[in-house]
């Protein structure tokens, strides 16, 4: 997520990701990363970089500072 917030392309190695949590799929679904399905896909990264951009819209969706009232509510203040 840190890479996406900073606009740095991220590639997830699907053969390392545990499918139970589904985090990798969510990053790909929301445009924060691209998935590699096998080690053979690594050779195609230069071509993938040409068409892959973390847009400002994706960055805004990933990073939203919490407002004081929301934080207080989360911490049990009201």
C-alpha cells in the first residue's frame, strides 16, 4: 500500500500470496498493484510498466486521514 500511495508501481507475486486473506486480489482489483501469476511473468515487467500507473484517484482512496470525531469514536470516546 505504501508504494501505491507514493505512486510507485507494485507487482504482487501470486505464487507467494496466501489466497485465504485476499489482500493481493484487493490491491489488484483497486488498481494499487498488478499481479504476477508465475515466475515467468517477471520477464514481462518492463512491458507492464509501460501501461501501469497508480492514478491520483487510487492514491486518494488508499490514504484518507481520519477526522478527530472519527478517531475519538474508534477509541471509545463517544
